[in-house]
């Protein structure tokens, strides 16, 4: 639907800004314990903008539900995803940890970065391996709405692992084991750990648990609306066309009724 380079650039910029804002806030809370609030906000904003400018996906993949049957196809897909993603995530964690060690002079950052990225890589492979899509939606934007509802349960699953990762950061940061335990025994510090674990679990849940598809959907809608390609109430517009017998609604999808219109759009190039 994005036919010009200007539209594609605007779409990536909007996606990056939204992700940067969300990631900056959540990772700022998380990294305030290990780095500092400013570094967390800056790192999250840069990560979101880099994703939008460089690594942003052109296609939107809604996250609708898991295949809890653990079928052979899902297991094979999970192992393929694991082999494909584990090494890049591990390398990113090691190099990121080394950079953090150089920036703040604290040892153990490479190990911490490796454990964080390995966890994200395994969880990312698990989601891609066992998630399934609904073939025919029953109403407009059903896939996006399901994706938005998946952010909270996925974040809840990630939360105990996030607590473990932050506690690992505390022990790596402490000069002695007794100092690390003294830090955790403080009620205020323990509450801080729990709150910052919530920040990282929400951040990862947004990226891996369906929030990314929602951000992409909003960015696409804004891009097409700003370029005057669609009205803001796009679903209402499509329903209006359905009432005028220009379109036919099948569940949550729409198709042109008239054959000449179908042939016209079918002959248009994809790019």
C-alpha cells in the first residue's frame, strides 16, 4: 500500500518514534538500576529509531494465538528458529556487554548482555515456532486486536525471568557477595527490582508478544492518512462501500464485487 519512497520513509520513522518512546520509557526504568535512567532512555530511543530506520519489517505479522498441542510441525519450526536466531542474539549480547563495560567501567557486562540476549533469542524462537494465525478473520482488525491482547499475558510470562536477569545484574555489579545480599535485603531496593522487572518484561512483551504488529498497524494508518490515501475511519469507509455494493465483506476481509475492478487492481504492480 506504500507506493512511494517518501511514504515508506515516513512509515519507518513513525514506527521508530513509537517504538523508541515505548522502549525508552520501559528500558529506562529497567536500566536505571544497572546503568542510569538517562542511559536507559537514550538506549531505548536509539534502539526504536534504529529498528524503524534499518530493521523495520514491511509486512505486519499479527500474533493471534499459540499452538499448545506442540505438534511435530511446531516443534520443527521452533528448532529451525532457534538455530537461526540463537547465534546472532548471543553475538549481540556479548558485543553489547563489552561496549557497556567500556562505557561505565563495570565488569561482568558481557556476561549479563549474553544472558539477556540469549533469553530474548530463545523466547523469540519459541513464539515464532508455536504461534499460529487465524485463516479467516470474523471482523475487521481482528488479528491486530488479538495481538494487542497478547502483550499482557506474554509480559506476565516474561516477568519472573526479568526478575532473575535484574538480580543477576545486581550480583554482577556488587563487589562482594555480601554487598549484593545487603542490597536485596533492603525493602526499597527489592521493590525497585520488582518494578524494573516489570519495565523490561513489558518492553520485551511489546516486541515479541504482538505489540510490534500494533505499532506497525498504527504507523501504516498514520502514513496513509497523512498522505490522503485513506480516511481515518478506514473500517467505516469500507463498510460504507459495502452498503453501496462496491465491496463485499467476508468475515473481516473485503473484496471488490465487479470483475472489471478486480482485474484492474490485479494488473497493478506490487511496488
